[in-house]
C-alpha cells in the first residue's frame, strides 16, 4: 500500500524557529549543560495570586463546562470596559468581541476569516514568526515590507503603498513590535490607517505587548484612530501583560460583521476558551493593576542591564526598545557568515541561546533577538558569558 500524501498546505510550512531554540535548550539542559536562555518570550513572573485564586475558585465551584463560543458574559464585558476606559472605544460586548484560547488562536481565526487562496497580507518586517505560517494555512502569502534598522525600523506609509497589489487584503501591524521593540508614533499609526482606508484594506493590529512599555512610550490602539474601527481587527491577550502564557487566553475586537464570521471559525475549531480560565481573565482585567506596573519596572531594569552589557562588546550595536521584551541587536560587524551561524556559535561556545534575526523574515539578517523576559541573574550571566566569548 502506498499511503497518499499529506496536505501540501501543511507540508510547505516550517516548524517555528523559536520553538526549535526552546527544544535545543531543553535537550542541552537534559544533557546536564548549563544554558542561559535568552531565546524565548516567556515572562519569568508567576501569575498574580488574585488571578490564580479566581480560576481555582471557579474550578472548585464547578465551572468546568463549555461556555458560549464568544466567551463568558463577564469576560466579554470586562474587555469592553477596558477598551472604553483605555481607548475611548464603545464596544458591544456581544457583537464586537470574541474570547479565544490565546492571542495566537485569535490571529489564526482572524487570518482564516480575512484571507482567501492567493490573497496577500502585508506585514512590515522583521516580524513575529507565526504570521507567515498562519497566512499560508489560509492559502495566502505574506508580502513583506522590510523596514530599515538604520531608521530605527520606522514605518513609512509609502512603503506600505508600494507593496499593495490587486490581491492585497490586509495590513498586519504588531505594535509594540516583536522582535524590534518599536512602538509606533501616532503619526506612523495614522499613516497605516490612511493607506488602508484609501485602498479598502483591513488592518490586523496585534497589540499583545500593549502593557509592556518603557520610558515615555504610549500605546495607541489602532482602532481608536479616526476611521479605523470598522476596518481594524485588534488582537490582544493575557500572556505578556499578566504573565499568563500557560493559560492560553486572548481575544479579538472587531466590527459586528467581522466578528460574526470569525465566530464560525472559532465554533468549528476550539469551540470556546476554557471556562475557569476565563474567570482568571476577569480577575486580571478587573483586579488591581499594580502587579503589571511592578513587572514593567522589572522588565525595564532588565532591558537597561542587557543594553549596557551589550554596549561594551565591540561589533554589537542596539537601540533601547520602547516596548515588548526583546533587544534586537545588530551583529553584522562581528564577521560571522550570518545570524544563524552566530547563534549556533554562541550556543556552542558559551551556552547562551538567542534567536537569529532571520527567524523574523526579511530585514532580520545581521541581527539577533535577545529576550529580557527572564530573570536579572540570567541576563547578568548571559552578559558575563558574552564578554568572555569576545574577550
Ligand atoms: C507578537 C506576538 N503576537 C502574539 C503572540 C501570542 O500570544 P499568546 O501567548 O496569547 O498566544 C506572541 C507570543 O509570543 C507574540 O510575540
């Protein structure tokens, strides 16, 4: 018997490079190696206690069943309230929001809903690893708009316009950005909205790092800009702001029309997010926000430690990220063949794991991403080892 081929659509995908690094780190540690991991984006903080207690209580009270596919009424209303309070947006909890098991799933159902076979999705790069694969699963392709590191990865509307073709459906923006740490200025965000409105395109705005901001940076939710709400699908979640990566909880905010279509994909894939998990989400949004502020203070300290450590290594240059959890450092002056070769060398020689810039698409060559989501000790140790490697 000759078994038939598996789906071409899936076979053409590549495994996530960030997961590959996580797996390598895990294997090396199992072999007894002392690896410092600056590869992942996993906050090392525990989820705040009041959130954990809310979910534990929900479990104990028997909240262990399916919920409405859109999400529980309490969490839908908490999300609506957040957008009113923080961005002045009037959302109908039962029409404009869908609670999803992770922001990743929120993105997946969004791209499945917006994209047809042969469509193009414009994505400024360097960009997060999964957008391209998700677009491919929907039968579409990503049209990369490589941003220039020399300008600090500034996003110019003309660059987006040049990438538009008759097949373009949407522009995907990640703000604050993983991996560059850029936070869009109001002017840049308005530029995106103007281009999208002019050409009849949707905007997918991945705002998962909205709470992780440093110095004077302010997060502008794309949908709050004039004319943007009907064409924007906002993605966010709990992983980064509340140190809830393992809970898998996120949401989509969009027009009634778009959410109505999205709901079909949600209903026929996961059904709903976990019931007791959603109780944790309500506690996160409605409870005391002090822990977020404390975590951001710690991230800022770690960012500064990492940057000042890198500054003393000739050949490595970087700018201070305005948001998110990563330093995107240029290593092109170090003389390595490419960023993957540097990444491998670093892991082999001093057991420090980073992510090669090429994992983030066009414009990523010559860079590596170093995460400062881990502990202060890990950052200090990574810097010590880097200094040793380059002495
Ligand atoms: C830019 C970006 N979007 C989305 C996600 C997914 O978040 P979640 O843990 O909610 O799936 C991540 C996670 O690393 C991310 O970096």
